[in-house]
């Protein structure tokens, strides 16, 4: 029995992935810190869609978080047809004023745990037919981001890493996609202290719309949901980097 494993599955884009994949009759392994939210999904989705839902409570901000998840998958003998590395967070503020611990935790979740989990689960995914990985990056990946320096840098890593894996795994049956959403209606904005920024005041896509586009294009190397986001990224390719980074800083003000 194959499963799709989703990190950060308790809310926002992660929960939307769980609900969308349930409609595809995909069995799920849901990973997050908040057990009560995972348990609620695990009690709702099987009855509604006739699927199996497993939950793993783990904190990917810890050094052994990814190892615990991978070990649980191995010990249970779960076969993976998909991995969605969605867990991540951001924070707004000057690099020198934000907590160093919080910024290092951001690197741990957004980069280190994502890489570790991908590496540890790669043999499992390669053993299944037509499997996929979706790494949730961001439109932030395409330029530097003053006032969110570490977050933007982590998402640039995710984009580059995912593109490289997409090419390395070409022809194996396992595809890798970098999902690069812009402002999305989820808990992210509040967690990152961004609800009052120009970026989010200009409007946000629903998590469901982001996920629907991500799954429809899951075999593409890069998926940028929403015409506005695609236009912004496209225009940035023709602008000097000093302009794109200043614009990013202005949107975070």
C-alpha cells in the first residue's frame, strides 16, 4: 500500500495538500508538531474518502526530527509514492534584531530537515512506480529579501536543490518539483509577522488554489501558481538585482 508523506500537514498549504490528495484516493502520512490537528484530519479523511491516514508527531526544527520521521516510515514498512516537503516558516525583521535561535531554527526546518528527509526517503520513493517529490519553495526564491534575509535565502536553496534533483532523477520515474507560491492565505503571514505588509494587503491566493496547481503540474521542475506571481517573477528576470531586492524590501515594509 503506497502513501504520500506530507510535512507541515496540520494547517495551510499542508492541510490543503492532504485534502486534495484524499480526493485522489491517496493514502497519507501526515507530519506536524500539533497532534490534535493531525488527529482531527486522521479521523475525518478516511471515512470521507476511503483512504488510510497515518500521523507522525515530529518537530523538524530539532536536529533529529527528520531522522525520527524517516525511522518511523522504515519501521512501519510504509511504501512512499510521494513526498511533500511543506514544513517551513519565516519571520520579518532586520537580521541583526531577530533572534539568532529562531533564524537558525528556520534554516533547520526550511533546509536541513528538508534535505535530510529527502535523502533518507529517496530509496523508498525510487522503488515505487511514477513517484514524486514536491518541495515547497516560494516566489521569494527568485531574489534577495531585505527584512526577511534568512527566509528568502532558505527558499532560494530549496529552488536550486529541487531543480538539480529534477535533472539528476530524470528518467528514473521519480520527479522533483519546486512549488513557488506567492502570498497565500494561511497561518504563514501571522507566524511571520507579515499580515500588515504591502505584499499581503495586495491580496493572497487560497491554499486550495495553490495546491490544485501544484498537483496538476507535479511533474514540472518549477511550479509558480497564479498569473500575478508568474508575471512578477518574469519581470524580475529583466530587472537589475538591486531593483528586485529593493522592491522585495518595500513589499515587506
